[in-house]
C-alpha cells in the first residue's frame, strides 16, 4: 500500500534544498555506485556524492521533516532510518523494475521495511518520470507536488519511468519499522485513524477507550524493539 505525505517540506525548506542541489551540480555521480547487484543493470540516474559536505545538512532537513509530519510515525513506526540519497534524472534517464536490498547500512545494519521518495520538483517541471509500485492491489503511480512524499513497502517491485524532458529531483531513503509485518502495520494505522476520529467525536466514551486499548496492546504485542 502507498501512503502519501502531502506538504512534508515547508516552502522555505524546499527552496533551500533545491538551491543547494542546483549549486552542487558538479558533485553528482553515477547512481549505479549505490545500487545493488541486480538494480545496477537498470539504474540510470545521478546522485549527490556521499562525500559531498552539504549532504549531511540536506539529509537532516529531510529526516526532520519526516518525523514532524503528523502521519509518518503512525504509518511507519520507525526504528532506524537511512541517510537519504538525492537523485537527479535528466532526459533519457530512468530506473527499471527492481526491488530494494533487504539489508542495508553497515555497523549497524538495518532491515528495509519501508521506502520513501520525497519529490523536489513539481510534475510540470518534467515529463515522464512516474514512480510505479506494484502492490498486492494493483500498480500504483506517484508523481507528486514538490515537497510531498510517498511511503511504500520496500518488498514491492517498483520503477521510475524514463524522463523525456526536464529534470526530476528526489530524495529517497529506507527505514526499519518496529512493526515488521506490513499487514500488522496497516491494521495499526487503520485503528489509529479510528481512534483519532473517536477522540474528536466521542471523547471519554467507552468505545473510544476500547479502541485505544486495542491499539495500544496490539502495538505492544507486535512491536520489535
């Protein structure tokens, strides 16, 4: 299942990130350098070098914005989160169908449960470049407004269509969830939404307490910390 996080970045944050990336054009390298064994055969993009001095500041902005968003923690139950990569696609570039590596990082390692893409350019700034994720329900596409993000299961096959004009810029990353099972995460998010509605419409009522009781104790039962 895909989860959309609208307005993840403020206008000021988005402007600062884009300005920094535009000034860093000479520090982008072949995206194959960060790809897994299978993915590097279908990956055609550029990424901000891991050694670029400005990358840490940009990464902190992205991660901070994720944790600040009201839906992120309720969807993801994040335990560990990667340093985001900043990718650039120009005309002719794409990322063919692939699946993300199950284990990433090094000392400590982390399991990839959820992947995220933060869009840094608006849809009208480039043609093509749709992110397509194959879920249990159907293929779903994402080409969101700049500053918005999408979360999806790392176990999903996904691809980025060829950019035919303009420039597509995104920040991408992965996280390990305290709730390993994606079905359990989805159930908890559904319960969390129900609790929020009941807290607004029926505060102090027995049914509100009961939903909260179930949510809290299922989280305790299913969490891996």
